[in-house]
C-alpha cells in the first residue's frame, strides 16, 4: 500500500511539474503573444482617414473640397461563408469579383475597404442586414469633391485608386486609397495628402462593436495642407465659357511681373468628380474614345505651329543680328513669292512695306525674304534664349517642350533639308511647334523688356495657421537690345490699333499683340492671338488658341479682348 501511495505521489509531482512548466511557458515565455491574440479577439483597430487638403483660387474661392461618404469594409478573419454572397448582392457586384478582392487579404483582422461612395439606400440595406453580415462594417470617410465641376479640370487634374503594384512600393497607402493622377492633385500629392489616425474599439465574441476602449490612446486624423492657387475664377470662368463654343481650344493668362498663372483653360474638359467613385464602362468608353481627347491639356501639352504670331520673334532676331532696321524694305508683296520651283503665298497684296508695317499687316512675302537673310542657325540660336523648344517649368506633372528645329534636327529627319523649309519657319509654319503657355511667356518677355519669370500655379500653402508663400524666383532674360524690344512692342501696338488684330482693340486701354493663322493639313487653320495690356505698362498677357477655327484676328482676338476687359474690370458697353 505504501509503495502504491509513493508511486501515486511521484506521478502527481511529475504532472504538477509539467503543468507548472506549461504555465511558465504560457505566462512568462509566451505571455505577450497570447495577450496580443486575446486583444485581437476583443479589440479592433479602426483607421481614421486623413482628409485631403482643400484647394482655393487666389480670391479664396473653394475649388476642391472633401465631403463625407459611406464606405463598406470587411474584416476577413471574422467573416463566415455566407457573408460574401449576401454582401455582393447588396452591393450589386458579382460574387466572384468580391471574392477575388478579399481572397488576397483573408488573413487580415482589421477592416479593409471594399467599396467607397455608397449611396444611402445601399448603406442602410447593409446596416439592416448586419445579423447576416459578420465581419462587415460601414463607416463615414472623407472623399474628394469639386464644387466647380470641370472648370479647373486641367489645372487640378484628378484622383485615382492606387494600384496593387503601387502598394508594394508605397506601404503607407492602403487598398482603395485615392492618389493624385494628374494636375495639381498629382504635383502636390505629398502636401495635399492627409495622415491617417486610428482609434480602438472593444468588440464582443461575435464581432459586434461595444464602444471605445479608453485604455488605448487614439490618434486623430491629420488633414492635408490647404493650397491657394494663383488662378482667378473670374478669368478662369470667362475663359472656359468663351472657348466652350469650340470643339478644341486653349487659353493661358499670366501676370507679367511675377509669372503667376491667372487662367489656364483647355477645351474639351471633364468633371474630375467622376473619378472619386466607380466609373461605368459606358462613361469611361465615352471619355477615352472621344476624338477630341478631353483629358488632354492643350494649354500645356499640345504643340502647334505658331503661324504669324511667330513673326515678331523672327523680326527681333533679325534686328539683333543687324540684318535689318525698322525702315528696311524688300521686294514688294504682290501676293506670291517664287523660290526655286515653288510659289509661296501671302493672304493679300501688301505692296512695299518696312519691318513695322510687315508685322502690322502680317505680310508673309516680307518674312519669306527676311527669313532667307536671317538664316536657320541665327534664328534657332536666338530662340534658345526664349521659352521655346524646352519646358517652361510650370508646376504641373507633364509639359510639352515643343520643337524649335535646328539644322541637326532637320538633317536627322530629312537627310538633306532645303531652304524652302526656312521660308515656312519664317512665318511660323512647318516643323516649329509651341504651346499656348510658351507663347504667352514669350510675349511676356517682350513686354517686360526681355525678362520673364518661370510660370507657377501654387501661390501659398496654409499649414497649421501659417502661410508659406511660393514666389517664382526663377527669372530668365532673352538676348536682345532694349531698343529692339521697344521697336517690336511698337509694332505689336500697331497690330491691334491698325492691323490684323483690330478686333481686340479697346478704347479704355491700349492692347498690344499679334494674330496668327496656322495652316493645318487636316482641316481649317488654327486661330491664334497673343497679346498683353496695358501696352505702355504691361501687367497681363493672354495667349488664345482655337483649333480648326480659321483666322486668328476673327476668332482668337475677340476672346483675348474679353479677358483683358474682365482683368481690368471694364464694363461691357
């Protein structure tokens, strides 16, 4: 009996030792791990999205905001087999599609967004079916909104959902997060983006939320920084309205003394708000298949021959080379010019003109002869000091540098080029390509005695009550003697007072500028007008381009006239 009792005691001691060792392992060695697992079963971490920073125009008018929207999320580890089919039916999604979205994140125990911008009916339906939807959560999140719809679309750009490949490179974002895809939204993504906060919610055994957990400190969401742009809605709205009657057009307005962009409009446009929610295939197809390319920013990214708006540049180059003076005359204009085996045309017969008269009346024959005297290399060399053939540096993600074709460029393209190409260059035709923004800056340089600023759209940032200004300190200067600039400015005044730009004339203020009618092999000519005011003390410059519209003096000049009238608050008679 005693042996049996002794053996039983030994067995109990061994079992007690094993139990003690297991308790030590659970409580001391693996205590923290099991505490985390326990917390995971009763505590849910909720991400609080940081609202995107707002965007204002120069007058404080709100042009990009955030609004509340319903978002449905799933907690994969809490879902049962019936959750996805019921949720898919309520969201009007294919069950397979929802399953493909959730399957890669099946291990996650925190909420993961599966659809944003739910309408109220769908959100309420999900709440009513909560008893059948374990692991499903409805939240109210901030989403981008654009009060002015498409008015600023090519300035602001648009947002888009971050892709899975992008998420691998940027772990600070989450699935279904929106990031800037174009325009200011993309260029200043790091400033506009808010920082997420978090809070901790206690849940019961069935995953139902009980309430906040006071012992865990929450972190508030931090909004992104508010941006104030240089754009003036009075001018932007008028520019967009004036070009809305045309299929394809662009307008740029710049403050000459600073480089601040006052308006930048491109037609056609789009509503950036459509990208803050799921786009139907029909809507998407109608946008991407539109031959007029509504996403294309013609003010900055499209290259056009400048037509006769390029003639003052040719004249300025020739003056600086000492090839001509303002009194120089060539063979009188009879309406055509024979060179080699070709005949080059003018739009009318001008007779004998000097340089100022040739600019005023936009005589092609005069500039054919001037181009031959100037030569390709001299013209290209002078253009290198202008904001042509290279990016201007505007604070947008993409910009077309344009083309100022050099001898090397022509040789690589044509093998052996002829002087007939030079004749076309002299009147702004052929392979020369410029953007409306580049032309506005070029005329700003002429108006401002050869100096111009790098253009910019961001005026200042509002961060935690502090104003941080963004002033363009990058200045450029073109290679020209002041007296020659004065002579070109005089010619540009005469263009509007007596020449091809008379429709742009205002009795209240003197406008200087130049029309352009750029030939287009695919239809009607492109209409240009680039001008500034007041001519005697320039403050603002506008470049207007209307595709396939005809003569610049008839189509583009009146648009610039209306914009200058609005800038100086001159009432319409």
